[in-house]
C-alpha cells in the first residue's frame, strides 16, 4: 500500500449478524491496506459476530472491537466509531459495510485522495460506478432517495446515500459528532450534508457495489421513513441556520 496515510487510518465497520462475512472482510481489508487499523462496532449480534471479532482482536493488534449492548442503528454505530477515532488521534476514518458490498481493493485509492480531499466517497452513480445483483426494487428505492435528498438539500454529489467513505478526522471534529441526530441509515445523508455545509472538499470515485451474498439486509420500511424525516429535519435546521 503506497499512501503514507494508511498508518494513521482506522477503518470502522459496524456489524449486526455478520458472522458469515466478518472473517473475509478482515482478510480483504488487511490485504489491501496492511498499515491501517480496524474497529468493529458490534451491537451484541445474536449470531455471535462480536465473539468472532474478539478472536480477531486477540490474534491481531491492528483490530479493536467496540461492544454495545444491543441494536442501536447504523448511524449511532458510526458515531461511536468516529468518536473513538477522534479520541485516539487517527487522521483518517474510513467507513465501510461488513457484508463485502464495499470492496476493500478501493482503500489505497481512497487513502491517496484523502491527502487532498476531506471526504472521499465511493460512488455507485458516477461514470464507471455501479451495482451488481441489485433487484429493480432496490435500485428504484436508492434512485428515489438520492433524487429526493439532492433536490431537497441541494447536494451535488451523485451518490448521497452510500456508506463507503473516507473522512479526514479534522472534518469530523469540525462537524461535531454530538450534532448528529440520525441513528439509522439516514446518517449517511446527514453527515454528507453537514460535511458540505462545513466547507469540505469532496470527491466521488467510482465503486461497484455488490449485493450481499451472505446474511440478511437490515434495511426496512422504518429506515426509509427515517430517511424521509431526516432530510426534512436537515432542511428545516439549515433554514434556521442551525446546521
Ligand atoms: N453495529 C450495528 N451495525 C449495523 C446496524 N444495522 C446495520 N449494521 C451493519 O451496517 C452495515 C450495512 O447494513 P446492511 O444491512 O448491509 O445494509 P445495506 O447494505 O443498505 O443493505 P443490503 O444492500 O441489503 O445489504 C452492515 O455491516 C451491517 O451489519 C446496527 O444497528 N448496528
Ligand atoms: Mg449491505
């Protein structure tokens, strides 16, 4: 791995029932970026993912595990992981899913770009980006969600809801983790909106998102409803000058 940023980077991976994926993502991450560290944020997964993560941490000093008592949502897992990263003094924080939808082979490119950009987004919707194995329903939901938040929040990014991102810790400090209110998936649009409002230099690079082969999706109607409300709330707060 070329980028000197790798040794100051922590990769935050939230997990809930990912026992079939956690070992593979661990191996692939360190194949792509040996010098980085990995933080697994597990919400007491009933399938025992947390115990497998502890085993990885025992055998590999680059791995740490944050255990939380129960399922508290994807966004709140990221906020916990980002707080940890800021406290420990990391320079970059990479967010990625555990289910192998985000290919760790993209990590070196992201880290190189993080020398110049505050936020590097792995984007499905720029040229050469895309999705594999997504059904029409899932694609439509994603497209509508992106149209909605781009139009309502004036965002210029093509992929506003994706979760594969590299943040400079300084940007996260500027945003202030205590200000984030979204607990679930809509965290992704909230943090992007706050980053743009904070004046971040943002770039999108193409990624191919591969639908999970193992385990189950946690995206449900409640999360979509929360996404709808989060965008409204952000718009309202921005009008009041509170974002
Ligand atoms: N710690 C924690 N992790 C979560 C929670 N909800 C989801 N995750 C993890 O967040 C990542 C993304 O969740 P997924 O269910 O794959 O969501 P998705 O990628 O939008 O949905 P699919 O495309 O169907 O996989 C995975 O690594 C999950 O295990 C949660 O409440 N707490
Ligand atoms: Mg997924």
